[in-house]
């Protein structure tokens, strides 16, 4: 008589293979998560959600005491916005009141401090415009003007109307030929 094979060995082997496959894949995914957490540098495609591009405000709503970081495409901190209040005007514009903006250099050290009482940020171009008196301070100078337009990515800006500048380290800038 022939022995009866019900196929239980085959099913047991298939179940065991399936369990081993699931355990192995979950361990591989857990290893990927650990690696992602240890290297927080975003990829260029992932930086669209960073910084000033996606401010978490809906149109018509206002936030008090808002602090926003601004990152470049490589994930480096290039600016920080601290506003008494911020309101989304439309999909591409945010209005800030009592804005204190700090820009950072390549080593992520504070560079400029810009104070604006009322400003509007264009989220597409990342240019902030203020029609109110604006002060810009750095370690070696201070400058103020009646209106300002400032590109938060390139750190280039223009001041207009009643511009006043004070230079603190005149001897250092002009060299030994500076007048007292």
C-alpha cells in the first residue's frame, strides 16, 4: 500500500517560507527607517515642503507668535522668521506684522537681522515686500529705509526712501587711511 500524502508538509513549508519572508522584509524596512532618521538631509525633491514654501496657514486665518525656519534646496538653514502675527492673504501671499527676520551664513551663523512692522511674502518668488520703515542690522553696520524688497533665497534687497546708514567699524573698512 502507498503512503498517503495529505500535503501537510508542503503547506507547512509554504507557511514557514511566508513567515520568514515577512519577518525579513519587516527587518529590512526597520533598518531603512533607522538610516533615514540618522541622516536628516533632505533630497532636492523633498525640500518643497520645507521652509517658507508651505506655511501652515489657510486663507483668511491668522496665527499669533509664528516662528518659521527658511531652508535652501540642500536643507541648510538660511533664515528664521519671528512674527507677532501672520495671515494668509491668498494661496501665494502671507502678511506679517512685527516681523523679525534673521538670515544665516553658510556656516548657519546669524548674519543679518531685519525688522519690519508690516510685510507681505510672495511664496512663489520668496520675495518679501514692506511699505513701512525697515531696519537692517549686521555686526558692522545698520541701515534703515521707508520701504524694502528682500529676496529671502539670494539675500539681496533694496531699500527706498529716506535711507540712513551707520557704519560701526569705519577704520576697519577703510584701512589705516580713515579719518578720525
